C-alpha cells in the first residue's frame, strides 16, 4: 500500500504477500473489554495498550508475532479493532 500510494502505513510492510479479498468475522474488541469492566472514559485509557502475541507460526525473521494497539484506539466508538474468529476468502 505504501509503495502504491506514497503514504506511510503502520505495521509490517507485507509487499506482495498481502491478501486483500477477504471478509472477516468476529466481535469488536471494545465490546469484550467493556464487558470485563474496562472504563469507557477516554481519560482512564490514556497510556495503556492492548497487547497480543502468537507463537503459532514464525513471522519474517522471528519465532513469534506480537504487537499492541493503544487502548484509546480500541475503545473508540467508531473503531474497528476486532477479535476475529472467521475469515472467508472472496474469489
């Protein structure tokens, strides 16, 4: 995406390995966190991140994959951070 648009993108630069034609299914991470008692007030979310990791498959030059998303971004009412449990490839 960065190469085609010239705009900076976040995350791993996948180049040719990206699959773009897929429909993801799951639940908003925001909804899960609210149900566990995470406060919805923006001020209470500052400085925190939602961290995730996978040791299932190697990632590039590493033995695992991990990352984080600012809690404020996950809890945004217009956000789309999803705990995905389904993917359908569109052909």
